[in-house]
């Protein structure tokens, strides 16, 4: 319930400095996300705050930082929870009006095909159909997945997994990964028939889909859950870093509530199944928006425990963490640095906030893997890295990208994006790709 705007701009936390400080401090990305929503649908951010029983953006920020408990959201029943979430999607996708701006607030009607977008009347629906029909089928999956995602918080998703029966380098993508899961159909069936799935559709205010659709939704959400650890595993392989020969430390730079809200100590254990017999791995989440929770514990000063994945965190900027912890040996120097959707391409202020970190990563010649949402974001990010004279080792579609489609929250009739859809591998300075090559490279 703390993230009703799944797929929205406020979902993307970045490594940044706080807005209260002067000079080259990056803006608050969550607040930028709310501003972007209000540009598309004036007043939508207020609706979201209202449904979460919040008076201001500062309340929302407190919730994301872990300082506001779930009971503060004013949600008393399952029906209330799902209804409040759905209410934040209620605006006419054609004229952008919210219910309160209409003569009859109840006149909004949902598209029967996708169960996702709303219209204030037949005229707006007809006017919008030439655009909406391009995305209607995909938006149906988006609407389904954002409801079934609740089962991640109940613990039904992901299902238990087994040690990989193939070497990591032989697993080319999700098809190979699913093929290694024993009794897969039985596991999916148990979730579909489970108590929380029944509760969901008894309270969602929408018709329950066919079991086949629910199974596919669970599969997409399982890929969404495991995408981050498997992308880290991909980064280790790309840089030739072998977890079987020595303990490893991975820094997740720019970590936010996306990586740390409700994170459990076991959430990256798929790396142990990916690399059975590894010598120990520590994942250190570093970012100003790291949420207080089980992983809010200091980085290890010793080697990671053999055969285990250990999660720790640091709430602050990466270059400050480097100076206070890495240089003083309070934390290990990383074998790999990963940035999930850093977003430094989005605006000059965000790039300014990221610049000290990008230069540190470049000048210390650290192996770095960045992920992006789309090809457009990929090209913009590559251009910036080239201008910073960063050595780009390679970039490509991510075989472990999330298969869950995500819409632009307040402007849904656009191609959906996918978490970590592409990656960029960088190492040190002296870029090998010029700007001219990038323009012509597919």
C-alpha cells in the first residue's frame, strides 16, 4: 500500500543529495515524479496522497524512508486497500479530468477490455480509441500484475526455487531458468488456489481472470522479483568475476525504496542457487533513499560468510560512503558495482547529483553495470558516459530483464517499459565508442 503508483515516476529512486542543501545537489526524484504526474493529470499527486491518508509530500517521503507505519495509511480492510489503489488510477485518459472535476464523479467508466484506463464519457472514449487500441492488450497485463503483485508482500511470490542444474553461463534467459524449476506447474497452481489469491479477487472490485492468465501473471512477477539478483550474476559473468574462487562484495549504488522497501534478508539468495559452492557474497545497498528495515545494518569489515549472500546498507551518497567506509576499511572495496536505473539522463540536475559518483567509478576503474528501462534511455545514458570519457565495455538487451510490463502512470497510452531491459557495462576511462558510432549503432 505504500506504493500505489507502481510503474510511476515516483517509483524510481536514485543516488542523489537532499534538496535542502545548496549548489550541485540533485533534486528529489520522487518529488520530480509527482511533478511529472501533475503535468499530465493536474491534481493526481494530491489524490494519491489523499488515498494514503497523507497531508503532504513530506508524509509520503517519511513512509518511503520507513518512518511511517502501515497503520498510518488509514487502511482497515482488504477491500479498502484495493479500492484506494484503484482510485489513484481514476482519471479520464483523454481529457485528463479527475472525478472531482466532473459533474458526476461516478461517471468515469473503465475500459472493459484492459480494466486499466478510464473515460468520462463515450465521446472521450471514441476520441481516444485510435491511440488506446495500440496498447489495450498490454495494459490489461499491467492492470492484472499490479494487483497480483500483492502476493509478493504476502510471501506467496516468489515460489521456492532449487539449485541450478545448469552452469550459470548455460542459462541464457528466463526460458532456461523456468525449465530448471521442478514441479513448476504445481507451484503455480498452489499460488492460484491459495488463500491470498482468493482474498485478492474477493476484494479487488474486478472480475477474477482465468487461471491461465493468473499463472502467466505470477510468472511475470517472479521474473520481476529475481531480475535484480540474476542481473548481478550476469554482471559477474560479463566481467569474468568468479564467486567460486573468493568472497565477493557488490555495491548497489543509488539504492532507494525500490530495492530496500520490505526487503528480506533472503531476497538475493537466488545468487546462491545460481553459483552453488560460492565463497560468500555481500550486497551493500548504498543510497540516500535506503529504507530502514532488516538490511539496515553496517557493511561487513570481514569477508562475507562462505556460501551465503549477506545484505547490508548505507544511507547516503556513494562518494561519501567511499570516503568514510571504503578508504578507512570499514567496508570492502567492491568487486562489482551495479546501478539499477540510475536515471542520470533524465535532467541536468540529476546528472549533477550523480557526477561525483560517476567520476569516482571511472577513476578507480571499478567494474560497473548500469541498467535502463528502454532503448531511448539506453542511448541517452550511453551518450553521457561517452562524454565523461568512460570506457564502455559493452551494452545489450538484458536476458534477465523483468517480463512485467509497466505503464507510464499518468499517461498510459505509451509503450510499456520493463525493469532492467538493457544493461551497460563500463570499466574505467578512455571510452572506446565515439559519438558518431553510437548514432549509427543498432
